[in-house]
């Protein structure tokens, strides 16, 4: 999704919007072809909340790599802080807690 949503900002900025939308939909469709079965398999091992946190962490890591390599935007302190907050979210969502808030 990262490439579908942001890749056009570099390479297709002079292309008509409807062309960019069609290309982005095609890229996103391919990702959904993997994501939907992955969630179906993952739900056997993880809760929906855990699957969502896993997805957010992977999205942040992919976006950070995409930003640096493709868009040439360096990782800043804010990226690092956001990654640490997501690591905290992962800790709490996977922590075996007996009580509820």
C-alpha cells in the first residue's frame, strides 16, 4: 500500500489523476490478494487486535524503508519515537494480562 499511496508522488506527479488512481488500485489489489489470506491464517493464532498491531508495525517499517530508499527522506527523531510507541503498543497487546482496564 505504501507504494500505491505514495509512489506516484515522485514518478507520476505530472500524470493525470485518473491514471494514477488506476495504477494505485492495481498495486493495492495485489497487496490485498496477500493481506486477506494472511489475516484469515493469522486469526487462527492471534486476536484481531494483535493482527492490527502487527499490521501497523509492518506498515511503519515498510514506510520508513520506502521513505529512505525511494523518496530520499531521512528517518528523523519523530520516526524513531513513533516506532518506539508502536513497540510499546506491541508489548501491551501481546502481554498476557489477566485483568481488564
